[in-house]
C-alpha cells in the first residue's frame, strides 16, 4: 500500500450552473458509493468512458459529497449544464487521478531479498 506522502494533492475545482465553485474529491466514502452503485469504481469510470449520463451525474455527486453529505444526485443533475458535459467528464477523470496515490516503486533487488536470496550485486 502506498504511503500517505505518496498521495498527490491536486484539487480539481469546478463551477456548476449555480455559480458556486466546488472541489471534486474522491474520498473513501465517494469510492464506497461508486462501488455500491456500479459494483466497482473501475466499472463506474468505464460507464463514464461510454458517455453514460447517469454515470456523469453519479460520479460527480460522489466527488462532491465530502462538501455536503446531504446533496442528492438529482440536485447535482440540476446543476449540470449539458453544453459543458465534455469538460465536466475530463474534470472528473482529472480529479480521480489526482486523488490516487502514485504507484509504488519496487527496487529491482526487493524481490530477491523477500525470498531470502542474495543480491548478486553485493
């Protein structure tokens, strides 16, 4: 598992039709909501890639519940102006990627040491 220091911290801010600037953030609760709805986070984003309107609304809702846990998907849907869908979909992807940790870098000799073998370079 990645260390906390490896988590990228790039806030993705959006302004919806009500003019309020919000930060999309995929917290553990957001990920759990997406798993509940789609079976997995990967499937949720697969649906987003397939241009599913419901996926856009649900993923955006999940990314905003850290600010307002009482926010509903329907309320979020009313804040989405259809002409900005492409930009919104890109922002959702950016926010998801920003909230994921960097992949762990495993030294080439780590596997040898894990199995008790000697590092040939020492």
